C-alpha cells in the first residue's frame, strides 16, 4: 500500500474532473453534474480544498426546483455524448435539469464539511443557507413520496443510484416497453456494454421518463401514476442519516424548529424501517408499494441500511451477513451475492463492488463497533484501486475494473478512507 501515491492520484483525478464550480463523475460517460456524485465528492475535496467542497454543494442547490426537489442531473453545458439528454427530459428550466432525484446524501455531507472546517464562522451564513435548502428537499420527500410509516419511495430506478438492481426485476416488468420513442444509447460507446444495464432495461427507463414528461413533471401526479414505486432501505437510510445530521447541525446554529422537524422525520422513518426487515435474509429488503409486499432479494441496498442508526441487533445481523459475503468473494462488498441465479460479476449493480457504498457501510459499521469488519472493507477498497485503478466499480471476485475510469467519487472515497479510517488501514508495506 502506498498512501502518499494513492492520495496524489486521487487528488489529480478530482482536479481533472473539476469544471470550476462542479465536478463531472467522469469524462465521456457522465459529462454533467450528478447529484449524489457531487455531494460525496465534496467530502473528498474537503481534505485539500475546503472552499471548493462547499461550492460543489452550492452549485447543485442553485438548481433545486421550486417545490423542493433536487434533480439528479444538472446539464450545465451542452454535450451530445450522453443519453437521455435535455431533449428527452424537457423540464423547461433555464439551465436544463433532469426531472427525478437521487439519494439525499447532501445533509450528511454538509454536516461533515462544517465539522471539518478550519474556519466555521467564515462559512456560517453559507452553511445555514444550504441547511434550509436541504431541509426543504427532505420535506419534499415527505410531502410527495412518504407513506404512513414515514418511509419514502423511488419512482424510477435511477433515483436509487442502483439502476439495474436485482431488487426490482419483477416490479420493473410492470413498466411497459411499447410506445417508447426510438433512441440510441450513448453509455455503451463509452463503457463495455457487458458492464451496463440491458437494452430492455433502457426501454423501461425511458418509458418512465416519457411518462413523467407527459405529466408535465408534476410531482403529485408522478407519485400517483408511476407504475414503479419501491421503498429502498438504502435510500431511506441515507435520508434518515442526512436528516439526523442536519438536525445536529441546525442545533449547533440555534435553528431549533428545523432541528425538531428534521429529527422527528428521521425518527419516524427509523421506526418504520422495521417493516423492511427480513429475518430470513439477515438484512433489510425493498418493499414494492404498488404490489404491497416485501421483495425477497438480498441486494446491497439492505446492507447499506446500516448507514442509519438502526437497532444494535439489526447491525449485528447485517455485519454477520457481510462476513458471510466475504467467504465467497475476494473483495467486499458485492452489490448482489454470488451463488444467486441473478448474480452477474461485472454488470453494474448486479454484483460489482462500489467504493461509495463500501464507505457508507463502513461509517455504519464503525458506529456499531464492528471494527474488524470495517478494516476488511477499507483494506479491500484500497486494494481495488491499487490493483485496478480508480474505476467506477469492480468485480468482487476478480477485481476487474468496470464502467468508467478516472472516477471522481472513487477518488473522493479513497481520500475519505485515508483520512477518516487511517487507524483501520494496514501499516504501509
Ligand atoms: C446513467 O445514465 O447511467 C445514470 O445512472 C442515470 O443517471
């Protein structure tokens, strides 16, 4: 392991993908600003350029919708290399955006940026402005997407960030493929098609976009009419963790009302999470809100749930499930377990390891006192970048680099691991 060299490489990738006020996830494949990529990347910046870290969040929130939603893509500059582009979304905004959202990691990120700041009073106004905007986004979730348990649903697989997860194979069948306007994918010219979702899945992704567009991007109508409505435990855990962190941040600024509202949203959802628990699989699972049942699928969204402060007996079982995964893979944590019929080692979210998820799971495991397992996850993550470069994701058995390369959030997570988990990392060889 060469910490110094790894950090230099990581920083160089972040600088290379920096477009001044926002970063692109990687050149070619993702040429715009992505919501959760940006927030997680800001964590990386915070260790070597605090100002740039805050600007990353500020730029994203300049494009928050009037109803509170924060879109998953901001199309700052035209680039024909991506599909679906602005002509497909047609959200009619001065600077075009997509019309769906993504996992709300901003609250968690802002809290961390504030804590790490070398001059908190200098950034206090900016932090408080962002705090209000993030809270409005969280309220948007509860207004438009929550059920009586306070758990929120995604209406498009892209909202989860785990686009082609096995979790919704069955539910996704409900989304038609007929009537979709003909299109040419661009992702498969930038990345190996065998690492990406299938054409059949793309037709359904685009059917949903066209459906929501036909509803004029009215979020009440979308929430009612989407044939795809999934309560994803990982997504909900991120929202809960962000809302709790935002409550702490608000308290430190004396914003009592925001803190109370935020904490009560989070605590209600945390209680609600129990309806997603599967004793049989030893983890949380998704819930299909349209069909009204739990989904019997052991993907990583149910392990990522440990990012939220779930009860100790749940953390312990999740840790045991991850330990079992380590017996059948070389690198933790596979996004779907080998040995299941759907496992596909290199295809996006159907098997590969993602460093951002490893990081959030490590944060949760550390809170739960699972230090030895944290060490394994951090070591595996660093081993992956050292043997296979800063890829978008990796095969959990072979360590094959997959998807895009020179990836911003992979670099950011390496910087996080070395700074936050240094005591867990093996001594340099
Ligand atoms: C893509 O284009 O691959 C994204 O996941 C959608 O945001």
